[in-house]
């Protein structure tokens, strides 16, 4: 049988095909125990894999039985999500480990639908997740999450998040009537965002997904300067005009030192609900080309499918409306890839250091 170090290396080199990286690249923690011919290993990942843990377990056990020459192999897969680095000089928010910003640079590419399904997919994989609708002028999350509930305040200072499908949610849409326009100038908009983020009583979140409005304006600037963002995701379609604005969003995050986890290409293909014919209505390969151009990952491709639209409009996003369907599985795969890339980043150790206070006697 191989020794402990060799077995650990085998596990580190194992490729998690769903995350599209090796376990070593994602900084997995590995514990190996050898007792005679019996081999046990515990792999603790930095990202949730509730829907894929059995696949990793079976793959590792098969690999170790073959390479370690042992017939008695038991592998346990677990995960522990930690807090990761954010922009320098921005303070962390209590009860939120990681904030993931979802941006597009352009409206009409399905960013909000992607955001809510991404959040639900992370929750389905075993994480504690919240979603913040940062689009003050056009909030859509209340409709997509199927609730018009008003937030409550127990202490008169903070507000309780609305809970829907296991997500903790906050949106200006929960505070106003659906058809009421927000005729506000920039400073009022950014103040509203800060209040919703900081005055909401979030409860032990592994991830908070922020659904950003289109563009690179006031909200995005506030986000980069005052909100501790661990990583970002860019949503685009294959269309050239969409990719043009998506590049601006990507460059914006680069300038403010927020890591881009990758690109999601939405509306990649359209499959006719009548005949099943597949067609690239908005072109093809645009997201992949952009990813290669900027050295980031293409996290996945999503179809232009009437089910996604209908599910969002009726307040039951696809990940919960059809949890075992092909589209929901695509969202969950993207969620694992986003979380795995976040796990690859450095951890935030700021909370481990004591505050130094100088007093004059």
C-alpha cells in the first residue's frame, strides 16, 4: 500500500469534474488514516457539494482501491465554507461570510433570473444563502421569489429578511408597491442599498448574492468602495452588443480589485418546445471567447428556454420548480463552480487578529 503522503497526493490530484478543478486547487483539507489494510480518508471541501458528494466519493474510492492496492477503502466527503478575502480597507459584515456580486453591464440578458437561480442552487448544494436585490429602480426579486411580504423590525433598528424557498431575501420591492416608481437621485439610491445591506438582520450566511442593476454607475461604485465583495460573476449572452457591455463590467471589477469568478453565458441556444430544434439565435461562442480573452473561466451555458421565463414570472424559479430537471442541474453545476473558485482564494484572517487600542493614562 502507498504511504500517507502518496495517498494525500492522489486525492489532491483528483479532478472534480463538476467544479472543473482538482481538489488540491480548491484547497481541500485531507485527512488519511491507514490501519493495516484498511484505508479511510476524509475530504473537507471549501465549497458545498450536496448534490455531487456521492460522485466524488465513488470516484475517489475507485481511484484509491486501484492505486493504493487496498480493497477496504472508505472516503467521507464534507465541506466547510470559510470567509475569503475582500477589497483592502473594506470592513466585513457580521453574519455574512462571502458576498458574490452578479453583474452584466447591460439589461435584458437575464441577470436577475440567473442571480436568483444561482442563489437557490447554492442553497440546494448545502449552503446558507441570502440574496440582495440592488436594483433600486427596477426590483424584480420579489416577483421572482413569489412573495409580497413586508419586512418586520423586532427592535426598531434592523429589519428581518424575508424568507422564500430557504433563501434570506431583501429588496426595495418588499418596501413599496410593485408599480410604484422610485424617482430618486444617485445619493438616495446608494444610501438605500447601504441600509438594506447593513440594517438587515442576516442570519449566518455562507453566501450573499447581490443582484446588481445594469451599468457601471453609482450602485457599482458604492459596492466596490463600501461593500466587502469576495468575488463577482458576469452574465452575458453570445450577442456582440451584450458582450461589449459585459467587458465593461468585467473591467470595472478588475479596477476595484474584486476577483471575477467567471462568465455565465445565458441564452446560449434556443430549443423549440414544439420540434426540439436547437438554434443559436444570439450567435455562438461569445462567452467562451470573452473568457479566453480576459483569462477567466466560462462557468456554464444556459439555454433560452420558455420554462425559465415562466418559472420566474410565476414566482417559482426553475431550481425549485423542477429541481431534478436539466436546467436546474445546469444552475447547480454553475453554483459549484462559482463556490469552488471562491474556495481557491485566500482566506480572510482579519477577525483572528485582536484590535489594538492605544489609551493615554
